[in-house]
């Protein structure tokens, strides 16, 4: 190979590497601000009233519709692994799954956390003994601060007393658990996909009880940008793969601000899909997904890219 050509490629690769390092460094520096700048005002209600009725008249947009597809993939294993990780429900892959989205439901579970939901979908998962309803709500009215709330409602017959051996084992080994990703005793979780403000690891709201008294309600927060594809894969959160597009958007914005050539931006996009498909193929080898799932996840990711790319060009 011509030495000049090789030298040029090495310089290009170094530029791309430096760009990624600078983006990550700047992002971490930005998020080291001491105060949580209006986190509650941006995302959270003042308190949760469990008797409040959820208004179905929500204003969905293209972004909502694309994100919605992530939770309605034909392969139910992806969603089951996802909620098992978040709530430790020990659901098997033989569960029955159905859903009602915001365009068809007259009334849904009232979300506990998000103050400005733009879309919601209720997913029902039933095994031999239990029935859970998962209310998934999106807040996408600000493309720089996108959040997804997941609230679990146990709809199982309260008169049936079932001993969950796996759950009892979990209590006995709780001291030995090294993975502190989430607290398993909560019925709500907030995923912050991206944000330009300081985000805490957990947060506390007030919840009204039967006597209208306010009691503390704590929930955990998953910060999407903290997990790369490897982290999501190892934590069984691969359902969130397409949402890494919002990290890619941050890279694209940064590169455009530096007047980077289009070819470098295209290489960054190619690198993103290459990395995602590396782990999707690993999952295929382990019989977690099939070719159709890989195709669907790539299509959703490309649709998200198209939506957000139009917002930065």
C-alpha cells in the first residue's frame, strides 16, 4: 500500500478516535455538575395519586411511534428478559403476552413518575400463576430529554398464595449480589434515554395513600448513556439497543459543530451499526433471537436515526 495513503488513513482513524474521546469527556464533564438542574421540573410530578385517571388524549408523534415498536417486537423473549432484569419477576418464555396501546385504550394505568407523557402502551404478561400489567409511558416532547417510565401492576388473584422459590432464594443471597444496577423491590423504573441536565441515580416522590397522606415513593433511574452495547447485552437489556441512536446523535452534533467531513460522520454511523450487529449476532448464536429480529431491530434503529438526523442537519 502507498505509504502516503496508509499515513492518511492512520491520521483519519486517529481523528475519529480523538473525536469519540472528546465527546465522551465533554459529556462526563457536563454531567459532573453538582446540582440536579431542574430534574424534577423536567421529568417528574410533584406526587403520585393512585386514584388519578389517565387521560387518553395524548399527542403522539413519529418518534413515539418508532419507540413503541421496540416494545412490540414479535420475539417476546426480548421483553421478558427486559422486565425480569428490572423487576426480578422470573417470567418464563412460555408466557402469554398481549397489549393495548394509547390509540385503543379508554383508560390506562396512571404513570407514577412522568409529568408530560406523550404516549403509553400497556403490556400484559401472564404465566400459569401470575398476571402482570406493565404500563410503558414515553416523554418525548423535548428531543434532548427523552424518558421512558415502566410501572408494574400485579393483577394476580390476591387470594392465591404462591411461594416463589426463586424470590426466596434472592432474599437469602441478597448480601452477595454484586450487581447494583437496580433495586428489585420497586414497581416503577425511569429510563432517561438522553438528557442535557443533571440526572440522579434514584429519586423520591410523594405517594398518596387511602387516607390522602403523602408517603415517600422511591424509584430507580437507568441512564441510557451509561451503557454501551456490551453493557446492555450482559445485563439482558438488549431491548434498548435501538435507543443508543441518541448517543450517536450526540456524536453527530459534535462532529458537525467541528465542521467534520461527511465521510467521517458516515464512518461513525457505520461503526454504530457494526457494533450493534456484533452483539445481535452473538444473541442469534445463543438462540435468543432470529434473523427476523435482527432485521426488525436494524429497521427501528434506522428509523430513529432518520427522525433525529433530520433534527440536527
